[in-house]
C-alpha cells in the first residue's frame, strides 16, 4: 500500500526540478550541484545561492543520511489524510551532498523509534506510472 493516499496532489515537475523527478522514477537520487563553486542545493533552483552562477549539474548520490529533525503529524491538513494520521515527517541531512536536507517520511519505523541523528537511507515509493517519491527507511 502506498503511503500517499488517493486525493492528495502529486508533484508537478518544473523546468528546475524535472531531472530530480525523472531520476526518482529510475529509483535514483540526484542532487543539483553548481559547476562553478561546487555548492550542492536542494530544492533545485536556476541560480546558485552561493556564487549566483546559472551553471549546474545533477549528481547521483547513494542516499545515505541522518535524521536532522522530525515530527509526528496528528492533525490531517488535507481531507485525504484523515485516515492516515498519525504519521511522521522527517528532514534528512545528506552528508554526501554537502549536507543538503530533504523532506520525506520514514516508512518502516514507528514514530517512537525515530531520533535526531538516526541513520536512514533512501527508498522509492512508486505512486503511479509518472510519479515516484524518494522516501526513507532505517539504514541497514
């Protein structure tokens, strides 16, 4: 069963983040990196916040990270989530990509077992033929 219930809006790729979503469909995690100064950035954007260059590349990473922060969502902010609460939302820091952070859910671990600094690794949740979400699981 998918974590994402029917009725929630799906990501709508833009010119800036389409390569991220295309890689996710291939079950690969990529992060945008400035080719001028080497700064990683997420969420993807057209211009480097560090040096203002428009030149960038997409770097495939393993997707090993640590939980930087987390929360237990108990209030359904969308009607489609009414039967899903409570659920966790985590902010994962990715040391292999300049410590950029990505948001997601840890799919295999009860909230009570989550902690700041917990090692996690990317996993991919296929929502439909066009949409795959990078999610997280306890690192093995």
